[in-house]
C-alpha cells in the first residue's frame, strides 16, 4: 500500500519564518520547506544569503542574513494519517504556541511515497558548460565520462553550499574561466560556495587557487569537493587574513555584497589581473559598476536570462 503524506502551505511574515518552522517541527511535522511566495512573478526575490540592504553584511554566520523571503510560504509535511479536517486545528495549535494569529491554509496536497534519493538525483543531470567543461553529480560520473569524452569533469553534488552549475551566473563565470589562459595563474574565488569556480580554475591549469567564504558549511563543502576532484585548493574564512593579490579574482555573489566589498575585492586583484563579478541583474549594471570605478573598472562581458557577468582589468 502506497504511503501518503499531507503537505500544507501557509504564508508567514519573514521575520517569523524560522520560529514557525521550528514550532511545526516541534509539533510533529516531518519537514518544513521555506519558499518565495512571489516565485515566478515580477516580485520574485533571489536569495542566496544576500543581506536585505547595504550595510547589513554579517561578520559571521550568525549575523544579519535572515531566513526566508519578504513573503515567505512554508510547505509543512505531515503524517498521512492526519485527518484533513484537523489540519486547521494543527496550524491553530502551532499559532497558539507562538502566541500569533493562525494563518490561512493556502493549499493542501497529498504527497505519495517514492524513492526520495532516486527522485532527487534524477533532478540533477550532467551540465555541459562552454566548449570544455562538464558539471557532473557523482552518481553520473561513469556514464558522463562515456557520453562527454574530452570535457573536463567538475564533480559537484547538490548540497548545503550554493553552486551546482545550473544557475546562469555560475555558467557565465565558468565560461569566462574556460576562455581565459589560467596556466600558472593565481586565482581567488570569493564567496566560493561549493567551490565549483575554484575547482574549475584548478582543472584549467591555475597554479594556485584560494576559495574564501563567510559560511563554515560552504568552506567544508568546498574543501570536500576539492578533494573529490583531486585538485589543490586553499579554503579559508573571509574573517581570516586575506591572501596576496591574484591574477584572477572571481566573485559570484549578489549585488549588495558586491557593492559593500568593492574596495576589498578590487585590492585583491594584482596588476594586469582580472576581476570577474556575477550575481548582478541587468538593471543593476550601472549601480554595481559605479562602486568599482575607482578600483578595477568593470563592464558587461556576457548576459543571460536577466543576469550579467561584469569583467574588468587592473591597469596599474
């Protein structure tokens, strides 16, 4: 007999999303997933740890980055034995525990049992990038090596750190790295996430690669991915002393941190070196570029799906 679960969707205030999620788990929910209630609309908000406004970049992972979106929807997974008529009572009970008004239930759907591991893995196929690169989950490595002979494989499994190779900003950075001559060069990947860009640089011939991130989970993920790809890579916290300026500095984050970090990122670029920035929307080009005008002036190199990759060279 197929096992069923109920998934209940409610909308909660952003500042309370974590408290609601914790309360549902304490009340017996199997899982709680936060989603952007404005997804697939003009109000959709990209959220990869970007602070809400300039000046809020945290000094540590416990800083100002908040859980959720401006309009946050929680998808709460409950045991299938829960009677549909009692779902409202369950939500009301959680609201009472939080001393908050009970939110309206937006939707309820039945979720069938399945092979969750296989289902998740099926969503991540090998991704060819440019002419020479291939981003491959570990479970596809053997088959991918036969189908994509000659490409440099970057083995990256989906995980806690941002950067699986599927996002346009990651694609553009990988394409820039691929076309650059990195042989013997020093490369810094600031905000390295999974380490995918740093690993690509190492596979493309960079002599020294450093990945920097504020998040300890990202640092651990990048280090593990470097080991899995058998490349040499230094991984460090953004709170540690910064490395010497490099021939290439790449930062695939978002516009607010890119603006806040402009003086520091510019200072990490060696003379005649290149600065590669992504995570910027096309409408943000002039605003972000203005922050770099006094250091390493950047300009659009490539755009895709509303995102832009900005590139500049230090002339002095």
